[in-house]
C-alpha cells in the first residue's frame, strides 16, 4: 500500500487513493448464492414473492435516485424540507464529536444537509455510510470528499446487519445512526422490531437513531407515489426480473408482466407487485427449473408501511428506545424521529 492510501482490500476496489477514505468490504458476501436461494424460495411460495433488497443493484439504485426526483414521490422532498429546517437542531441533539453513521446511504443527497450542520459545529466530521451497492457508495464518497475538506469517510460495502455488528465498538465514540427515506417501512412489523433491536445492540448511552417514517394519508396521495406517470417505478420493479435474467440465466419476458401498486388499508401499507398478464412458464437456468404463472398471478415485491404517531411511539418503547423528538414537514406527511436507547 502506497503512502497516503487508506483503502482496505484493493483487490476488490481499484484506484482509490484518497487519504481521508477507507473502504471496508464484507467478506461474508455470498450475494449470488443468496440471490439464487431467495429467488428459488420466493417463486416456489404461494403467493410468490421476491425480497425488495434485490432491487438495489447498480441499475436499480440509479432508478431509485430517479424516483426520488419524481413529482409524485413526495417522500424525498418532504424529508429534505424537514432537514433543511431542523438540521442544526438534529445535529445538536448528540455529542459534538459524534460519528455520523448512515444505513443504506445511496447518493447521500439529503445527508449533506446533516453533514453541513455537523461541520458547522466541529472542525472535523467522521461519516460512515453503509450500502450494498459498491459503485454508488464509492462514487458518493468521492463527491463528498471533494466538497468537504474536513470530512473523513469510512465506507462499508455491506448489508446493515453485518456493518452494525462491526460498529458496536465503544472506541468509535458517540454516534448518530441515520435510517432515512422511510426505509423502515419496507420491513414487515416483525422485521421492523428485529431491526430496531439489532440497532439498539450496536448503540451506547448517549447515541441517537434518526429514523424517517412516512405517515398514513389518503390513497390519492399514496398510490401515485408508487405508480408514477412516467413509469420509472414500473421499470424499477421490473428490473428485478431483468436481474434474474442476467445473473441467474432467467428467461423472463418483461412484456409478459406489468407493475401494480395499491394501498392495502387493512394492513396499513402500499404494496408493489409484478402481475403476469398471461399464463406462462418461465425457465431459470441457475435454478434448473421452470416456474408457472397463471394469468393475473402476481409476484409480491415490496411493502411500504405507513405509520401513525401512536405506532411510532409504540415501536420506540417496545424495542428499548425513548422517542426524544419527532419533526414533520408542513403538510404532516412525513416524520423524522429521534430515538435514544433506554
């Protein structure tokens, strides 16, 4: 390793020579094997499902960034408005030398508002973004380092669970963990609880967890956010089938499926599905088998749970946290919630 380099495992990421950047790659990554196993399990189930985490390959991550800019997708604008108004207050809720940890960082566009608030009160800031998309993570880290001279980045190419286990170390100092974008709403209730419990285990007294949570509202607002007029969300959803074709030697004909999104009021969530528009059989080479689809049968690909204030409070207290503060946008559509471990 040359002088000035701070890069881990250069066999995996090349030509990163930023002295303020460390990239750590999970050696537990068995993504192809796991993807195949999960596709087999999901398409063999009744009803058929595919895990939403597989949306975010390189193409999927880029499509999601486009979704965030759509007029129908109010979540990003609402959350950004909260951060623009309250970033300094949020930064002031944790120790001045706190490390900023972000789960599922993506392009970190909204995070810059918080980074700037942290940098206004400290000479240096340590930022730890965690994302499964290596290219997105490294690209974002480079942009941030160019913009902020007093920033140090330790980037984890990893899933949340593996990275959180590595962040339990008290020597890291106080930290604020960010889980923005209502990502927690993509988990079903048992997984919401297990996520919060695991995050709690990685935290020490005085640490903070800032969680974005979308609030329940009318169908006329919710459904277009997941079924936009330009069809970007449809392409994002269908990219799952493209990924199976590419990585698992699948034979999905994308013209044989369509995107569906609707509010399930009983369960308090918006559901996304891929609906088979005809009876068909799809071969997947890596799995050495075909999967039959009836006309109208769907693959359930994602849930986006919406929350009431009472549900947010309940999630905090039932999982070892105290809800310190909730910030909302002017329309009361979205909330940022500050948890601290009890």
